């Protein structure tokens, strides 16, 4: 599975390591991903998602059902 959040769609970004002498070398910035299980009361089942820390905060605020609905409409959810 790729390093992509299934809710927000966050993926690795590229940038530079910059040394004290201002030398630049390519690097990647990875999203803060976690594999987490969520319970969906409407369907009475558990699902496992790979989500960013930002997505976990959004789920805590809005609820899993609303967030899943938004992610399906946006096209980031792959289950």
C-alpha cells in the first residue's frame, strides 16, 4: 500500500535538505500516517484505515460516518 492517507489524500512531498553551506540534496517529506481501526455503528462493523494524524482529528470532530461520506465523494477512499 502506498504512503497515502485514505481520508485526506495526503501523500509524500519532495523538497531539499539544505546544509549550512547551502548545498541542496533532494529528500521526501512523508505524511504522519497511522493504521487505525474505526467502528461504524450504522453497519455494526470495524474497518481499518491508513490515516494521517490530521484525519484522526477530523474524525474525532465530525464523526466517522460523515468523514467516510466526504472521502467517498472526493474519491480518496479506496475501500
